[in-house]
C-alpha cells in the first residue's frame, strides 16, 4: 500500500443520513479514494444491520467503523458486540463510562465472536467524555470536572482493560498520545480541511495538525459528503494528512 493509500484508510467518512439510497451512493462515491466508512446511530436506527450490509456492499474494500457507542450492563454489551460482528466492522465502540467490567466484556466478546465467525477481530475503542459536554454538564451528572481530567482517567481505564483506543477531540490528542503510548488508536472527529465550512463544530483542527498532535485516525463528515466530488475531497484530505497540500 502506498503512503497515500494507507493514509486514506485512516480517514473515516461519517455517513450521517437516514436515507439508504443516499448512504449507498456516498459509499460508492468514496470507495475509489480508498477511504473508510463510519455509520452511526442515525443510520443504524433507520436501517439496522441489513442496511449497513447494503452500504458496505457498495464499498467492499473499505473499512467500516460501526459507531454505536454501546453503554449497558456487561452481558448486554457483550451480546450487542457479538451481534454487531455480523457486518464485520473493522472498528466499533462503547462508552468508557460503562466501567471496567463492561469494557473487558466488550473486548472479549469481539475477540471470541470474530474467531467463531472466522473474520478479523475488530478494533474496540471507547468514547471518553462526549465533546458536547462541558465542565458544568459533567458536574450536573455528578462527575468531577474538569472534563480534561475525566478524559485522561477514562482513556487510561480503556487502555488498562485491553481496548485498542479512544475517540477524542484533536485538542486532547497530544496529551493522550503521551499518556497512552504510540500504539493506542486516537480516533478524532471535528476535523476541517483548509477552507471548509466549520458548521456546528466548535473546536476544529486541520487534518495535518491533528495527525501531528497524535491522532491515528480522523473522522470527517460534511466536508466530504457535501462536496461535489466526495472522492476528490477525501483524496485531498488524505494528502493533507500526509503533509502534502493538494494543488
Ligand atoms: O460532518 P462532521 O465532519 O462534523 O461529522 C463528524 C462526525 O463525527 C459525525 O458523525 C459526528 O457525530 C461525529 N462526532 C463528532 N464529535 C464527537 C464524536 C463524534 O463530531 N465528539
């Protein structure tokens, strides 16, 4: 794989829609760029695993991040993880706030079920603190602010339970990279390439800055899905991730 192709696999295009035809069309449009796909609660609630399989079929070589953020008792999360492996995700996630037993159960279920199905074991990562929560929100749910300390605490917990990484803001990437070492995946949304609309994201970072801060994978939605040519937009971001500005 070339540098550019391997960087493209670390770019997850957020397909946030309830429209199955639109999701299929986006997956097909992005596939030639070699970028990966992210499907989340919005699409999954509308179309379930059958819909995910249909979208994936439009980009068979692309990796899939199933962003369902499981958070429940360990037994239920383990069962949900097993069921989710029917669509062979490359990566899936849970909430770190579910606690150590839940985190370990998710990881074990993913490993066992992948072996049973004869597929690659998916990466299991955790959400630490939703970036929509500020210190006042944390206090409101009885957690001790500052949010940055809670992010570090939950990232360390996630790693100690054997999971593969966390979702985090680009602004947390440097500190988590130092805390968790080089092999821990830091999956970062809130990315905007040069000149792109910020939309409702409050604290954005460019692709190269995020990679240099320690991100291993980026999640980008509207700057790609809203582009006239999504494959070109994805390629340009992969180039930016590599530090080569697209002309
Ligand atoms: O369109 P945009 O690039 O803002 O999409 C970002 C994607 O990343 C969306 O799917 C959004 O739900 C997700 N996300 C985020 N911020 C987080 C966690 C996930 O924007 N903290």
